[in-house]
C-alpha cells in the first residue's frame, strides 16, 4: 500500500485532531475530511482555526507529512503561512 493511499484512508478518522505545521506550530483543529475526486477517499481536510474557530482552511492531502493516532496530531510538510488556500 502506498503512503498516499494510507494517508487518504487515515483522513477519515482525524476529526478533532490538532494540526501542526512543519515547524511544530499549531495551525488549527480538523473539522473533517473533504471529498472531491472520489466519494470513497478524501482529498484533504477541513481545518478550523482562529480565536473562536470561525475561519476554515481546506488542506490538500499532499500537504500532510504524518498522522499520529496516539497524540491525535496531524503533521504538515509546510509552514502554516503556506496553507491558506486550497480549491
């Protein structure tokens, strides 16, 4: 199984996980998976961030470095400044 397939499957179980950028800084919290090309496999994650978590960020699966189920953290390959736009 390729890393990309594993990451996409794992995205379905990440609601509520914290998201940290490549430097370890907090980006936000996973709201849920986002589907596009296939209804069976998510293409990314919807992230809530901001003071009252009113803002939403759509993060492509390609930007995810790792998902740690033990600590419930999604680690990114990029800095949070590079995560502002998707779709």
